[in-house]
C-alpha cells in the first residue's frame, strides 16, 4: 500500500503483552512516547490510575481496557451455569468497567468463560445475561463493550469460541444492544482451526476491533497454545504471509476506513529470555512488510 497504515487503522499494542516485565508506569511512558502507536490497550494501573490518566491525556493515544488478565487470574466466568458464580463474575467485570472509566478508556474488552458440552446452551444464555448487563452498565458511562474470540478446546478453552457460534451470539446481542462488538485476533485463528477469510466473512457485521500476532499449535512444541510468541518463532503458525492475508481480507471486506479507522493492535509477547524491545521491533517490522506487500 502506498498510503500509510495509519490512514486506515489506529495501530495499537497491548501494554501487558508488550512489556510484561517492566514497571507499569515506565512501560506506559514508553508507549506514550512511541509515535508508531495510536492506541494503547491496558489492564489498568490500580492505585496509579490517576497518574496514568494524566500521562494518557498528554499522549493523544486512544485508550482501551482489557479485563482479560484479571478475568483469567481471578477465574471470573461470565457464562457460569451456577448463578452465584455468574453474578460474581458480572460484579467483578462491572468494577473493571469503573476502572476503565477512571483512566479515560473508550472501550472495554473481555472473554467468555469455561464451558462443558452438556451445558453449552445454558452457558450461552448465561453469557448473554452477563453481557447485556455489562452493556447496560457500560452504556451509562459512555463505554463500548467487546467480546474477544478465543479458542474453545486448546488452551483458554472458552465458550466463544468458533466463529459461527460467535456470530450467533453477536446476533442475539444486536437485538438488544448496539454498544457491543466482537474482537478478532489473527493469533487465535490457528487455535480455532479457522482462516482469516472464514472468520472475517462469518463475523463481518459484528467485528469492531482487531488484533494480530502469532501462535504455536503443534502439540509438544514450545509455546503451544495461546502464548502469543514473536513472529518467526519455531514451529509457529503465523508470519508475514499470514498477516498479509489477514490485511488483504480486511481490505476486501471493507474494513479499511479512513474516516473512522478501526483499531488494529499487536498482541505479541516475549518468551523467557527474550528482549521486550527487540520483540516489539520484530512485530513492527512484520507489520510494515505485510503492509508494503499489500496491493493498492
């Protein structure tokens, strides 16, 4: 493409993935100072939220909040069949929305929870109940809610899940709420045994946010599952050709929007012993190369 990628996308990164070992305010400053980024996705800053907001307001970065790390660490299951467990997850996620508001975030993302085949339909209804409550709560605070799609049987093993089920879920949500969308991640397509073309076309009406990264899906290999290793990692599934294909499909399906660009964030993290800055530079190089190869 002759035009800059920043014409068509707000390019972002997930702070907790990019700088998993750096002190969080130092990591925040590094991203705020990097003109490559238009968006920062963060899990919040706890008792440093006020100081973080001051930096973010100076930066002109769009802020998105990801509840995933807290959700996974706390075991919050928004589709738990047990109603007390579901209600507890809802309460925790609402508190996370409050934190998103406190740092000036425009969007809030979360993921579905564990499921069992025999209670799949019940879990689906429980997830609808939780998500509608979150959209009501977030809507009153000017926040957009997104459900990120993960694997359903490999690593995270959550309900949403395969693209057709995600489309069914989003269709149900759109009957009652419009401050809701789906977040698709190239890293997860190999873990759901799907392709960019299949996922994007299946979910076309509901996609509002995009991530990209890598995965290892060969059992027994290092970084197997949803670990988001760098591009070029041994035995991994995605590299420049796969990212190019993803971008090509997004272009074909009308997601290149210069008037109101979608977010496209890198979700890549260093493996043990790797350097955070080098892995970040690796990711930028791959995105730059894929963009350069994309046809006008």
